[in-house]
């Protein structure tokens, strides 16, 4: 998803840095104690913020320069290219990988990334929930780099005119989407409902916000129940009753952001980048957009954590340099620039309470509250299969091809099949 990349999938610059490589393309020999040049792989760059940060690292560490490799912008394509390289074993090119938070369990279970010592990183300075996205089977396999959580964006001007506060529950959201939105020529509510990773996130948030779960622990058991039916039912009812526009079934992050920013929606679930874009100077909605935590069944709901983690290839030739690079990228000064240069949510907790940053990024307190109550996507060594099942089942229910009850039965059955194969 774009904000999980922009989201937090890394947004690193494509740079072909030949230092540390010979004419044949082979890596130059490293120094003692696992130190030497590195290759860092990441998904597509949208802002180019990290180039100057890594130039600083390279100037300070001339014998440990980092070559950046930008993979496709698509998360699925980036994941596929990383896996292809990692399966090369000792022939792998990539030393450090900027991976989506949902991939940690899969990469760790496959043996592609190495466990990391907790005491080498200031994990106690990070927002508490983000550390869980970097663990598998009780061990740390990555270090959080950027985080994210979904927010409910709303037309502040419209709700003010109606004298209605932003919704805290599904019932309040549904009521306003049904009654207020049509009076202003707006669609009611949208999220990311195309069958891709974004729908997995939206579906998981609906299930979590109803008090349920999808998988237990590390994917060892299926936990969908009546809460899952309520969550899927909420989304399906919106399309059936018309307060979720049918075209939202084709929305990714960008299509949904554009629909909201063009003035077609009252409410939108999206990542904070959509708030920044809609509020920017020159936007038709500048000054008219508010953001609150996602609503839930009985009160504020639960967002899914987005973002990315930094992991080290099991076969990295220079693991000490890799560890120190990760410590650099997660240091307070660099994390501040992740926000100010890249507009990406940092993992350092204290930055969310910095008065100067809050003035510049007024959504930070709301985002902090959402991250602190957020939950990871279902953890599984076969996460790609889990996600595809969730997407297919929930899209069928929202399209009216199955009932929420039938969807939950199918979801439980197909997830159980994946768990047994695992």
C-alpha cells in the first residue's frame, strides 16, 4: 500500500553506488569484525528523502558504504524480488532489507533473515506496539523503522455546519453517512476495498474493531468468530445500503484519497499521508479536513499497524555494519528527518510530543493514539496466502456474492487449510 511504503515500505532512493564493488560487480572485501560495504533493498521511492541521510552515513563510513537498490513500487513485486534474491542463499545480493511489517514472520520462518540482539537497539524508546511487528516466535528478527496507523478523515466543514461531532462508533458513522452526506451531494464512506493488501487491512480493522481476531499467536490457530461476522457485516451493509459507494470496491489508497480530496466523500479511512495531501496548500479541501481514530462497534476502533522494519539477510557478509546501519537509521536525529523530510511516521515515541513537530504536523497526537491501540495484521509464515484468502472472501461479501455468515464460514475453513499446510 502506498502509505505503508510511503508507508512505510521504505521510500528509499534508487542509487547506483559503485563504491565497494569491483569492475566485475563482485563485492569488495570487507574489514574485520563483519564490517564492509552493504546493499540495502527497498520498495519504490516517492519523495527521495533518504538519499541525503545515507550520503551522511557514506561520508562517515568510507569503508562501509551503502548501495541502495530501489525495487518496484508495488509491494507484491518488491516482495517477490526480495524473495527471489534471498533464495539465492550465499549468492544473495541484499544485506539489509526494508520490509513491510506484515512480512517479518514469513521471512523469519523461512530462515531468510537473522535474529537480532534486543539490547543493541533502543526498543524502549519506540512506540510500544511497533516492536511486536518485528518479532517472530518470541525473538526479534527486525527493527522497526517507520510505523503507521489508519485514521478516519472527515469533512470538518460539513460536520460543523450540521452541528455533529466526528463519529466514535460505527452507528454514528453510518447515521451521518446515510443522512448528512446526501444532503451535501457526497458519498458516505470509503476505504481501500479493491481485493489487494489494502482490503486485508480494512477487513482486519473491522474485525478487530468488533472485538475479534483472525489468527492466534503466530498463525497456529484460526480465531474468526461472531465478531468477524459483525466486522465483515458492517462493511457489506455499507455497500448494500448505499452509504459506501459501489465504486469504492475498486479503490486503493490513491483512488480513495483522490475521491475524498476531489470532494466526493464525507468520510474516508486512509493513512495519514492522505490527510497531509488533502490539507496541503492548493488543495480544494485545505482547512476543511479533520482526522480522528477509526470508529468501532462500541467506541473508538482498532487500526492495523502499517510501516516497515529493517532486517538483515541471514547470509549478509558484513553483519556488524548492517547492525550499525540499522541503529543509525533508527536514531533520534534520523527518525526526526524521516518525519520532516519524508513525511513518514517515525517509531520514536518522544517525537509525537515534540511541540515544534506537532505544530508542523497537527495529526501527530491522533496518529500516536491510533498507533498505541493498533494491532498487527495476522501473523503467519504463510501470510501471503492468508491475505489472499481474506481479500477474496471479504470482497465477495461486500459485492453481495455471499452473506457475512457464509463469508465467515468460508474464511475459517480456508484459513484452517493454510494452517494445516503450515
